[in-house]
C-alpha cells in the first residue's frame, strides 16, 4: 500500500474525507514489539497502565514513557515500537487512518483545516509524531468514534467523519497549547482547569480539585499560581462571574436565581462579589445590556 502521510498537501488542496483502516482495543502485558511502520497515520492512546514507545527518524531514536491518559499520533512510515513491562500491563486503543475522495456532502479535511486555525497549524508543522496528555476529552471522542464504527459498520458516514474531524481538532488544540505554553505547560494545571470548567456550578472546594488531579492541595495551589499567575480561587471566581454575566445578558432568568447556576449558595454574597468584580450590581448590569429576546 502506498504511504499516506497526514501532512500531504493533497488532502487540503482537494476534497477528501477520512478513511479508517483499523481500530482496536488491546491489553498488552510483557510485550516487546519490533520496529515497524504503517502506510497510514496511527493514534495510540493509553487507557490504563504504562508503556514505552520508541520512534526512529532521521534525527535519531526517541523514547517516550506513556501512562494513562497519554497518547501519541504517528505519521505514516514513522518507524516505531511498543514496549510493555511484565509487571505493568497496559490497555490501549489504536486507530489507523488515511484519506479518500469525498463522497456525498460529508465534511472534508480541507474544510476543517480552514475553519480551525489550530488544525491548519498542526498540518503545516509536519511533525513525524506528536505526544500529548489528554486534558480535552480525546478519549471520550475516540470511544464515540469506535462505537459508531461498530454500530454502523460504515467509515464514510456523517457521524464518523464528524468525529474524526473533532478528534483531529482536539489533538491540534492540545498541541498548540503545549507548544504555546512551553515550559510553563503543566498537565495537572490543565486537568484542574478542566475540572473547574465542568463543575463551576457546584459548591466545589480546592480539596475537590486536588483530588481530581491526584495532588496534595497545597502543591496544586503552588504550581497553579506559578503557571497561571493567579490562585485557584481567583480563577474559579472569575469564571463564575463571567458565566453570571452571560446569564444576565442572554437569558431572562431572575437575578435571584443566577447564583444557583454558578455554584454560589448565598444571594447576598453573589451580589457583593459581582459588584466588587464588575463595578455594578447584577440588576444594573442586566439593565445596561439588551434584554433576552424570546
């Protein structure tokens, strides 16, 4: 089979859809794979356990030690091998994919790259491999993709094509974040932010966030402040105020009900906090914006 590089400009110059060549779950234990390559791109996601992936390119051999939540995206023809120790089994999900001429009106890689800047940048980068930690629901995306493929048996359907587009966009955004943040990037901070954004409407405490990322609360607070330039509490408060402003501007929810939607139990505290942060009361802020149109 002819090698199909993820970065071939043909895929974004013309109208091409995704083609899924293989997808499978696999439990590895005490395994040492010889170096090999595929004619298509491959994503290897670590669901549980630990493993090592070694790559061979013109620049030399690289070794990556992956654990639960890590994944690697390999371009076509990149020589690599998987190593799993006897004492640490690893469960993985692999997807191998390429491209085929567009059929019907399904989304194309060209359209996705044009609409999503991060994806366009990733494709232009032509990196032989990308190693990242999942902080943006990549695994959920992969599971949904595999379920759809199993249920329909079709890799050219709308859902599969949409999910593949979403998958690459998520990977591209993570890659851009990691590159932009450089040394300041920390997967624990990213996981903490993810937890806050998904739970700001609840009465969450720092200990809850720390438990989610499996770190001591004091250590998490320190690295969060070092990376973000503000405390966890400040970040959570700012997010809640932004959500309150959105609800006040775009919905007709009673002002008295807004605190319940942003994880604040006291109406009085919400009003005082909002005025301190925004410079006007919630009611005055609503009056200064256009009312919600039914």
